[in-house]
C-alpha cells in the first residue's frame, strides 16, 4: 500500500476493487487507495475530508461507502462521509449525534445503517435516502470494540465490547421496535474477538482478550438465533486477538494473525462448521494485527497492512490467501 495503516477499513466495491480508507500510521490518516485484483496493484484515490482510525465503513445498496466516526488522534469523531466509486470523491454525510470510536455499523434489511456504541450505550440510524441521522434505542451496556452481526431474521447481534466486569454479554437489536434485549453472556473476552455468520445461520464468536486479568483466549462459541442460546465449539490452536476472520466460499472460516501474547502473529487456521474443529493453515508472510482481510470475487482473501510485523512497526505489505491450495502469496 502507499501508506502504513492499522485500524483502518477495507471495503469490496461493486466492481470488485477494494477501497482502503484512513487508519493509524504515525497519525490519523485521511488518505485512501484502491486495490485492483485484476492487476494486483494499488492506486491512490481521493482522501477523506477528515483523518480517522477505528472508524467504520459500510457498503450501501447504491454502491457508495459510508464512513462514520473514529478517532482523529485527539477526540472521537462525530462526522461521516460518503465515497462515490463512480467519481472517486468524498462528500460530507452529516454528523452523528455523538462522537464514536471503536463502534459498529450494520447495514439493515431496509437499507438503513445501524451505528452502535463506541464508548457509549447509545445507537443511531443513518438513512441513505435522506442523508439524515436519527436516534434509536440504547443498548443495555456501553460498549466499544464489540461486534455486530446481521442475523437472517433481520435482528442484529451485538457481542461484548469494553473491559468491565459486566461485559462479555450480548444483546439483540430489533429494527421493527428500535429496542434491545439481552441474550446471554457467551464469551470470557471483552474485546478483540470476531463474530462470523455461518451458512447455517449460527454465529461463530472466537478469541479476544481481557485486560484484567491480562489474557488472550482460544475459546470459540456458537450462537443459535432460533433458540437464542450459546454453545461451545472447538477451541482454536493458538490464542488470537485483534485478528481477522473471513467466511470462505466453502463455508469454512479463515482466522489470520492478530496478537497472541508474544507480538503479532503470522499464524492462520481454519474452522470447519461441519465438524466443529480447527486445522492449521499456511502462515502469512508477515505477522500482523489490526489488519484487514477481504474476500475477493475469485475466492482468494486479501490481507493488508496492520501493526508490528517482522519490522516491529506498522506495515504496508499485502498478501493473498488462496483457499484452493491453502497457500499465501
């Protein structure tokens, strides 16, 4: 990539290219670039209006990308902006009701975007049609660095976030009522985990960390939206936090990199939902955490950027994982 980045966003666009925006290098970045899978090359595109990291990026039904919130090195950001792939330009998208960093943004079935948490319990909705923000029901807990997963029934599952005694909990958002309800305490971790919707409708939640005690976990759980219950599944081979989890075309989940208690990891592994087991995958070329992993149209996975690889600092490198031969390049 053209710049060192961690805690940035990567979004696959309608034409198959990947938009990388913002992130943390030596400061909050406004720059953006595009990866073209057909050539394997990166090109710079217009920069955002405001530099930010720990923001969200959401692909809207009309092909634009909504970037919201984040941190600008000093404060949590209230602004939002839209990237139009047709013009390669950014325009302001109004201001949220609160500054948020480490929040989530979820595209709902009706085309609205639910933005939740980011150091607060509050949530709000972005309407792409009107370009406006409206407040919706607040979560039962203030959260950041949680996960949010759109379920097959249209509800949104939020898991963990933050490091207080009460977290590890989960809640459901109902778009029809704008309200939240608790749905169990599934994981020991408070942040740094992932949540992946599987083809069978269950949600796989893996790993993460707590700061008190200082621990990184190998545990994995499954949430069943039909029964509203949690169950344990096979543990990962290694402990992962701030890693990536990618649903592959064959239904397996690729977990790659992250922090594991001894610096950034190059290791990767695969979860097979049919057996509930993990197997080692080829290691990445460079250890990284705070990176992104994007499934491309051809089924390969683009892993880029992150922190603290072999050089001991932010990295610009990118690599591809090929599920067909289990290798990286």
